[in-house]
C-alpha cells in the first residue's frame, strides 16, 4: 500500500506536526496552516490549489489520531 505524501501527526498542545514525504514542514494549528506549509514547499496536485484540497483524500493526507477538525488533545 502506498503511503500518503502528507502526514499530519497526532495533535498535542501547540498544534500538529506536518511532514511531506518525511520532511518536517512545521507545526500547524488549523487546516489553513497545513495548506500554507504545502504551498511554501511547492506541493501541488494537477488542477488543484492547496486551499482547495479535499482533506479527507487518503491518497494525499494521513491524519493520525484525529482528522482536520482535531487540533489539540494532550
């Protein structure tokens, strides 16, 4: 099974760590931060801007311990 290129790691105080192909992009506090990190990293999908990503697309995103509506739990 192919791994999603964007991993949004488990939530904790201070947000969620975001990696792209294993490279740390930063700590996001909301989906808009994830989109901004991806835009700065130059990541895009044909015909789709980072602000229009489908957050539930498992071919692109792997949300660990909660989806895009969960940002702090520890």
